[in-house]
């Protein structure tokens, strides 16, 4: 398996660095992603801000501090809190491939114990190259969908 620096596959961007306690909560608003390792990192939903563009949908959110390397694929545009990065794929990737990279990034959490943060070293983190992704990564989702479809059809 060939490993490459994360920056070879993703652009690493520091998020918008907002403070949740200064936001207006809105249950139908924009997701606010913090450094949590739960609920896809979404800690609340907030009202849109006229002067701040949310981080783009389809990117990976990565906690640089807090729950270091908590990494999630975000399906909606989102605001981010302190020490949160977002990764934009430099080459076309399926959602399954992005989810695989979430797991690869998260598996490096042990490197950041004792209060160390991933702020300066995230871009250099070694992850599998695109060609090293196992074939089951993209086949897995279609297999689940096919199996589910067969089960539904057997009931009808």
C-alpha cells in the first residue's frame, strides 16, 4: 500500500472559526460543526449569517483540537467552530472513497494524545494513495443497496 501526504489528495482549509454561543440556534438552520466526535460533528443548527459563507458541502470536516481527528463527510454546507479544518478533494472522489479517507484520517488519533493538536501537521499526515483504496470501498455501497432491494422484493 502506497502512502501519500494528505495534502496530495485534499486541499486543507481552516474553517470559519465561529463561536456557537454567539450564534442564534435554529432547528431548521445550517449545521454547526464543532470538534465533537459524535453526530457527524454537528453540535447544533444555527441561523444563516449574511456576511459569512458556510464551508462547502461534500467536504470532510476534521477536528484539529478537542476530539482530535474526528473526521466526517458533510453533506450540507456548514459553519465550523474553533480548530476545525475542511478538506476538499483535489481529484474526483465518490462519497464511499471520502468515507474511507475519514476512517484513515481518524485512525491516526493516537498520534495526538496528551493534548497535542493536529493544526500544523494535518497536511503531512500519511494516508493511502487513491490507487491503494481497496476495491470493496466502492463496491460496498452498491452491494448493500442490491441486498436491501432483494430483501424488499422478497417481502412483496
